[in-house]
């Protein structure tokens, strides 16, 4: 068995006399027309996206929704209320269909529908002889059935129901953006004002009740916030998939850190990356924005899960 040792003299390359010449050739190799052109085209295309009004609306709405859903997701995961997000989201379909039937804004009726059903689920889960999961299943089915009936009774089919179900970035108007900004701001301000109380109830509900905190009020307060978050997300993410962003950001953040402040910050970062990245993918691939956002968020979750496992 023999071995060879190859000695390479790099002195000429790094000698001051040859550095300028070597650097020039290297830069010329890296930044040839063939290499730079795709980068220039990509940057130009990205700039062109932001020149479109509907994409401006979609990105602004997506950023607001990322902040809202990420914060709500933190409490949903902490309180283990993942399924209620599914129930409230699908219940909003009944509100959309009612708006179509009455000929008024589906967003307004969806807000009313979702808030009422979310609080009804909470009330029956608290005072009834059935679990909250059972109450969610009942209202979930009822709202969807009412939605189908309302659509069947309506003579108006000009509303993009597919967009409400799966998300449609083309459907975001300036009016929608204003509604999202106002309601999203209301949700964020409410969470900030009652953050300690909501965190206390989420961490230990029984101790919070014994301590004299208005636990029942805080439960319904959180359900109302949850319902508002679902409704303002309909046009971008869609009714069917919005529940995923009520769970995934918080769940992914919990795999990386256990500190509450870090979890919220990580959850917001994941939601922002998922939403903005998903909107860009949706634009280029001509796919429903809700699906691309959720798939990207799911990929991030699995990466976070593997990172969490590697630390054990």
C-alpha cells in the first residue's frame, strides 16, 4: 500500500503581486452574464409582484394575519384547543352562505355566525353534560348543513365560494384590507391588555378560578378572539385550511423553545415566513394561496420537530 502527498504551492496566488489579478479573474468567473442574468430576472420579477395592487393587498393582509394567527396559535396550543379552531373555521361557512342569501357582505355575517357559534360551543362545553369536542362536532355539522341550505336557497352565484373555502389572493380588496387591519388590530390589542390573565388561565385553569379570576369571561373572550381571527383569514387562507395556521405556528415554536416569550416570537416568525412565502408560491404556481401557505408551514413544523428531537 502506498500513499501520495501532493504539495501545491499557493504562494503565487496569495502574493500581493498576483492578488489583484487573481481576484479579478475570480469575480469575472462568478459574475458572468450567464450567472448574473437569472438573479437580475428574479429580483425584477419580485419587484413586479409588488407593483400589482392585489398583491400589495394580499401581502399587507398576510402580514397582519401572521401576527394575529401566531399570537392566537400560542394560546390554542397551550390550552390544547386545536379542534375548536377547526369547528369555528368550518362554522364560518354558514355565515358566508347566509351573507350570499341575504345579499350582504359575507364577511359581516361570517363574523356574527362564527362569534355566536364559538361562544355556544364554549357554553355547552362548560355547562352541558357533553365534552367540548362533542359540542364542536355538533355545531360543526349544523353550521355546514345550514351553509349548504342557504346556498341552495340563494339565486346569487356570483360570489367566489371556492375562494372563501381555499383562499384566493385575487379576492383581497382595499375594503377587505381595512377590515382585516381593524379587526386584527382589535385582536392584538385585546391580547396585549389581557395577556397575563389569558396566560394564567391557559397554564392552570383551576388555580386561576380559585384565585378569583373571571375564568368563564376569559374563556368566552378568547373564543371571540379566535372567531374573529378565523373570519379575517378566510379570503387568504380559506375556511377549510385556516385552522392549520391556528395550530402549526404555535406547535412548531413549542418544538424549539419552552419559554413563553420565545415561543410567541418564534410563532410569529414561522407564520410570517409561511404566509409571505406561500403567497409568492401561489402567485407563480397559480394555486390556492391557503394550500401553499399551509404546506410551507407544515414543512417548517417538521423541520422544527427534527431540530427539537436532535436536542434531546
